[in-house]
C-alpha cells in the first residue's frame, strides 16, 4: 500500500516537471523513513526458548510453595484449591520423568506459607493459613531422606503471607505478613535456628507490610520493598519505601523508595548484585496491574527505571527465576512469560500457550537450567489449576553445550 502510494506521488510530481533523479532520491528517502518507522513499531521479537506442558499435579493449588531439593526434585507443598479449601498434601516433581508423585502431607493445611531450603537439605515450612483467617503458628520441616514432614519449633507470632530468606549463617529470617482474625499487618521479624529448631525475635521493620518482597543481597543483607501498609481493597494504602535488614546488627534501616508504590510484585537478585523488581499493582488490584519494572543498585542505594514488560502482571512473587546466563524469566501474573535481559534492559515475550494469568503460581529453576512452572489460578479465580509447564531455554541460556 505504501509503495503504491509513493508511486502515485512520483507520477503526479513527474507531470509537474520534477526530474527523475530528484524523484528517485525522494522515494528512497521516504522508503527509508517508512522502514525505520516499521522497525521501531514492530512487535517485540520473541525470546529464545519455549514453554511446554509437563505434569500435571495430582492436586489443584495456588498460593503453594515450590522448593528445589538437592537431588534435583521439586517439593510442592500446600496451597488452596479454591477460597476456603486449603490443602496439606505435598508432591514431588521429577525432572527426569516429567511426573509428580505423592510426598505425603504436612501436619497442617497451609496457604500463604514460606518454604526455605536449609543447608542440611531439609525444607523449613512456616506460617500460612490453615483455614480462612486462621494463621498457623507451628512450623515443620520436610526431610528428603525420610520423605516425611517433622515437627519443629513454633513461630513467636502466627502469621500468614510473610516473607522468608536464608541468611549467610544458615538461619532463616521471617518477617511481615498478617496475623489474627482481623488480618492485622505485622512489622515484626524472627529468626529460625536449624541447630536448635527454635525461633527468636530480631529487629522489626519500620512499617507493617503484607504483599511485599524480601531479597537476599550478595553481601548477606536483605532488601525489603513495597507492600500494603493499611486499609483494604479498594482503599488499601501502599508504600514505595524500602529497607534493609543487616544480620550482623539484627536491625532494619531505611533504603530509600522505589519509583512507584506497589504490592503483589516480585523481586529477584541479578548476577551483578542489583535487584530487579517487576509488576505488582496499585490499590485497585485487578484494575491496577503494572507492566513497569525497576532496578535497585546496592552500590548507590537508588532505584532506577528498568523498562516495561510486554504484559501487566501481579500476584507473581514466587513466579520469577534467574537463569544461568543471568537473564530472568518472569512467568506468573499474566497469560504469557517474559525474559528480561539485564544488559539491554529489555523484556522479550516467550513462545508458548496462554496460561490464563497463573496468579500465585510458582517458578523453580531446575538443575539442568530449565524452569518448572506450577499451579496458580486464572481470570475466573476458581478453581486453582493442577497444570504444570516447563520453560526450555536455548542451549546458551541453560548453560548447556550446543
């Protein structure tokens, strides 16, 4: 169409006495400009790799946990089938066969709990809700050697939707979340010691937070970002503030603010020590999903723009994974996945079937460089999905020899 239009203009101008050479130059210039406009407005080229089906799980679940074990299998635990129907069942995913098998049951149903791989290979399961508005205080550990869940100490404060990270000394920091029948937000934090099986108090955050993120930095400190600090939908109050926990001092200190207040977002440590923060939503939740991203640089203590994803997404806290080549797979909270390249600060879509949002799903990096995507729920909310997928990167991304 554009070429025919240019040809028509050429003929009209020729009739007016414009020379052939001038016309040729004009057409060449116009064609070059058209090509430039097309290249800058063209859809983002898909990233290498694709998403294919695997599984499925035996149990429908969202808000569950997924933990890579030392033997390469993935422990899937807890979650909910639908509002009010929480599960205690656990499953193991075997990457060699692409199948799930039973891993028994936790001592209590849990959704919104934390799961942390300990240095000895066990998995600490803490907090969560066993039924609506009933938070779990006791913790348990999964022992891959025996294939059983075993009791351990209780949290000082029963809490759900908290965040947890493994500290350099092998202990586990658990902070924030909600507690009690009124789902009061918490600022308190506690430390789990695997040697004693007990929790002890540590310094509190400066703000109560839920739907926030915690990310361990390379120097052993922990970055906390965003979250909801007061109110309920549609009048929730969100924060852009950040703070850092120093294990050596047992204290949280202010760390500036993100470029925008957000909750139900995700954060992942990059290979260069910066932290990528993606998605989330404003107080409108479903109507306020975000496609924005930003980077936190511990060297400067500042946040900077990191571009835009190809789809707005939220409820993806546990659905991002850093690949062996340093790129990041953003898999949850939208119908399709993205790959973020820290070098170019660009997001590229991943080929594969639409996954109906997959809110509160999980993404787990496997030992061979692939990523297991499991569960979550779609736009219709109920029931949760029992489907699972595998992201298969190209050989370079997976750290494999072509």
